[in-house]
């Protein structure tokens, strides 16, 4: 049974700013989306998750793809909010499967059942959508280069995130530490120890606002702002520190303050970041954050001593040690 595996990701610096041409840094992490495919001869595709099973007849795939493409064009014209392009998450999976066939020039539609096995938190800013799409394109498509695969993951992901960048696609496809500047993706070499000790991720709950909604809200208020040059400077400083093996403590703190200024850090997480700084560390959201509610998705923590267990965590928060995945999306051997 073929299985594709794609890592999650954490944006270390440059979220939101990357949409405006500023650089961004992202790290592929050892949380994974695994898609298992079992072919059969039934004229349908079935998608199995823990919650339910979705089915779509092969004769409906092209119609779904055309409908979603049309919805996206309406979104670009301002006629439809980003949250109404997809009716349910399974549509993104079916769309990616059919796009893999179209982009690869294949005439035969895949048929069979797929099941998902993932430890990437959904809605956390950890790249679950990009990992899903990358795994499906790897399973069902043929691409001449890594760059082409990254572009196609981004193309499919637009249905979920609107006018977002390709930072998620670059990280989950490439693996390791990647830098995105405009349309240019480069892989930055870390030492064998990766980021080093003291780095953690913290999931504070799924935000009330989607990534696409956050991107659009920030664009309305800061689309023409010069704040993005401040983000760019911080990101370059973070990259230099990491490549030298240093912990970019002050840069992470400065990044947090910039993200708070553009309104994507809930007040509760601003207070939490203050507590982390009082202990000599640094904390910032990773990803879109939130423009409403108290939950901000994923946070990046650097702690000089101890672990997040010594911090005032809410009962529904959970955390882990930040570890690098250097391979990116791949087909697993049987």
C-alpha cells in the first residue's frame, strides 16, 4: 500500500511579511502527515479520517475542480470570502488529487481509498494543509523538479489561504531550514544539532479566524505600511544568528512586538510572552496568528533553562521539543 509522508513546519520569522516581499524563515519539523493509498476498481475515491468517511465519484472530480477554481476567482474579485471557497476540508484533498493528474498530463483517474495518519495539529499554523497537498501530489503526480512541486502545492493551497505566500509549500517539500525571498527559495544549512537546545513549540488552540481571514485583515490595515521593512531586518538577523549557532533571543522578542502591532497576537498570548521574557526567554506566534478570540495557534519558544512545563500553561495547551525534519515530502518504503 503506497504511503506518502510530509512534515509539518514552523515559521521562525517573517510570517505575514513574506506576503509583501520580505524574507521569511521556516523549519520543517518532525511532525508528519501520512497518506495511505489502497487502489481498487470502484469508480470513486474515498477519504477516511477519524471523524468520518468522504466519497466522491470519479465523474465528479473535474466538476469539483472547476467549481473551486471559479470560487477562487470570485474571491479575487471580492465577491466571496476565503472561508466560503471550500465547503469541507475533504474538498481540498479531492482537488489536489485531480490537480496531480492534470498537472502531470495523466489520462487515468486514480481510484481507491485513502486514509490519513497525522500528528500535525490542525489549524495550528504548522502547515497541515501544505503537508496534505504535498503528500497527495507526491502520491499521484509526476513533477520534474522540487521547484515545480513547491509551486503546485502553493497553487492548490490558495483555496485554503487565499493570497498567502509559498513558505509553507517550500518548507514541507524541501525539508530543513528554508528561506523565502519573493519567489526564490533557498535551503540554509544548520549544524548537526539543528537549532540547538532550548527550542520548543507550543500549541495554544485553533484560532477562531482562518489563515486566509488573517492575511486579508492584515492587508486591509497594513498593506501599504512600511512595517514590512522592519520585519525584513529582523528575519535577516535571525538567519545570521542561526547560521552562527547563536540563539536569536532579542530578535524573537522584537518579532513578537511587530506581530502584536499588526494585530495578530491575542491579548492572552501577549501576556504569556511577557512571562516567558521575565524568565529570560522569548516567545512569538508562528503562522497567521488570530484577529479574533483568545487562541493563536502555534507559538515558538526559546527558554534558556527548563521546559514549557514550568510556565503558566492553560489546560488545553500542549508543547513539544522543536526538532528538524531534513527530508521533506517523500514516499515511504514498504
